[in-house]
């Protein structure tokens, strides 16, 4: 949930920065084309609009900032997902017919349906009469 909010805020900030840079470029282009000057003519307006579309150092800087921000957000999301997968959890396997309970410790990324690999490397596959309960993190 938190990552979705961060991503949404990041997109909003990036769009706001882009629009601000575009408006500044249009203002600069508009100031250069006074009505009585050579840039005020049709040819001058075409040259002015081509100059406004030409990438400026400010546009390159903005692009670099947005790309770095996206790269940073991607790195943060990757780290959060990796750290979540590295949690050590306690699993309780209960045999429904006999009532026997066995507890195991496993990393969260090692759980796969009715099979898991314990922290000490054993592969456990549950029988049809067994159920697995995930108890939570181990401190």
C-alpha cells in the first residue's frame, strides 16, 4: 500500500516538473518573438517554435532527475520485496487425523503451496491430511 502511494506521488511530481519546464521554455520562446521583430513573422515563428522544441540543458537535467528518481524508487521497491522474502517465519504442520503438531522454521521466500524448504535445508511436502499454519516472524 505504501509503495503504491509513493509511486503515485512520484508520478505527480514528475509531471509537475515536466509541465513547469515546458511552460518556462514556452515563456522564453514567447519573449523572443515580439510582434514587430523578424521573429514575429511566419518564418520567425516557425524558427522560434523549432527552437522551443530543441532540447535544452534544463530539459536534460529534468530528464536525468526523473530517471534517477525512478531508478531510486525501483531500488527501494526491490529492497523492500527482498527484505520481506528474507523473513524467518515459524510454520506449524498439523496432522488432521492424529492431531500431531510439528513446528518448522523457514524463510518466507521458500514457501510454495504445500511444499517448503526449512531454514536447515530440508524439503517438506505436506500430505493431504496435513495443514500448514503460518505463525509469523521469529525475532
